[in-house]
């Protein structure tokens, strides 16, 4: 065991050296850089598993939240855009990972769609910061690959799920070795979410993914130190993850006639539109009581979800109990079912990670739970950039900011 540990430590040390060696040290000018790091699917309580020493050290040196609540629906694209706009999905328009828009007929948005029209109801922090004269860079972030309001980041890398975490970090660090040196940059890791979906949140594979992204964060911090870059590093997740029991699948076409609805999305929650002429049939089928699921018209969702007014929201939303998923039939599921997210944002399993450390943060503080809309005003405050109107607040960070 000791030999294995020494080998692992040696490999990690080499990785740090490789990530840090070589770049010329150019004095940093001005206020600290701000780096927003997303660990997709990193549930808040994963931090206590004893496999993420760099993240634990970062939290101890700075601040962490007991939990950060995602916005509804608690899925990837809507919440990543909320984190950088401070707007609920209903307000920024990215209401799902898949969606339709009455103004863009017969086009289905998916996570592989690159069309600025789907993103322009909100303005992300990198666009506003660049417009106000700052250099910005995005290493993978939903929306960053298109020109939103005509603006692209100064540095942008198209998403490549096969790019290793080490390469992602080194690519971002390279921006600080040349003339770009972004004042604001983003970094994204997907390993924890992928493992959680495929194997479930309590699996050995998730723990291995936690170790992997932790090493990535450690490599980033070491690289910044080697370059003498003062940086406020904010580490967040878009949502948590819940285990899904074997056979816990609700087949929607066993609830409502298949020809009565157009399928939009499914998983922990489902969205469907009524087929013309079948509205009454669909309503009778969906709006009654169901085991492990509740459905609403889009305008009747619980107010605390702040969801259902945007035209892109499907006409009917069904939400599964935690641990269940909704699919269009009981055949091969559209979504992996060992783990999923998209549930009620207040479910503990959806609690997301938040921690931050750097020159602008008081150390050793633990924050009460807050909503993820509050991350955007924090980022804009640290950048000294005028924030656009948003749904968030700096209130959760009162007392932990040095300026």
C-alpha cells in the first residue's frame, strides 16, 4: 500500500511540475484574476468523502457553502447559464438541455446546437466583462462557443469531452503566459457528472472521478502559484446527483396516449407539448394523481420553481420523486438511470458545491445555503464590472469579502 501511495504521490508531483514548469514569470498588473471552475455534478456532500484534499484545503483557506441550491430544472445547461448571468432559466431562456421555441419553428435545441439565438435572452459575465474592457477566456462553458450579442470571449476552446483534465488546465494556464492573461476565465470538468449518471453517486467510479477533478484543481492552483498570478478561484457545481433504483422508470406513454403529446425532454423531470386536438385527453391523463410523479400545466408550477413563463418551457411539466425517472416508454431509456438530476432544487441530493478562495476572500468561513443566482453578482463584484439586472444578490457573501 505504501508503495502505491508513493507512486501516486510521485505521479501527482510530476503532473504539478509539468503543469508549472517553463513559463516566464511576468509580474501581474492590477486586481486579481477571477477564475470560475465548474465541477459538473459535484454534490455538496462529496467534499466529505476524504478523496479531495485540494478542494478541502481550498475551502479551509477561503469560504465554502453548506449547500448551493440550483435553479429549476436542476440540469446542466440551464444552471451553467444561470451561474454566469444571475438569471433564472425562465429569464435567460435556456430552459432545458433540449427545447423548442415558437419563434424558431421545427428546430429542436440540443446540447450540441451552436446557434446564438438560443442564448441571447441573457448576457453572460464574459460578454459584459469584455464589453467593459477586460480580457476573458472560456475553457468549456455552455454558451461560450457562439457570439452572444455579437461578442465571443478573447480566448475560447470548443467543448471536447475527450480532452483530459490536465490538458484543460494547462491550456487555461497557457493564456497567462502570453499577452492575453484573462482577468476572467472559466474552466469546466465533466468527469463527476458522467460517472454519477453511469454508475450512481455512491459508486467507486464517482470517487475516482472526484480524485481526478481534485487533482485538476490542484494543478490549476499550483500553476497559478508558479506564475505568481493572484487569483480569486471560485469552484461551483451546477447541481448534485441522486441514485436511481433499478426499475424506477415511469413510462409516460403508459400514463397518456402516445399520440396525444410531443416529447421534449425526460429524466428526473419530463416536458411535453400537447398535440393539437388532444389537449383535453392529455390533461385528463397527466393532471390526475400518479405514483412517484406529479404533473402541472406550465403556468401552474409551484411559485418557488420560478419556472413556466418562458415560451420555450413545454406546455406540461412532470416531476418524478427523487430516485425515479420519467421516460417516453418502458423500453431502452433515453437517460442513464444509475444516477440522475433535475429533481426539486431543494432536495438534498441536488445540493451543489460552492467554495472560493483568493486575495479577496476572508478565510475559514462557512456560508449558509444560498441559491446559485448569487454567484453572478459575486463574480461581477470581484471583477469591478457593472452587473446587468439579475435575480441574484451579494447578501450571502456579506462579511467574507475583503473589498
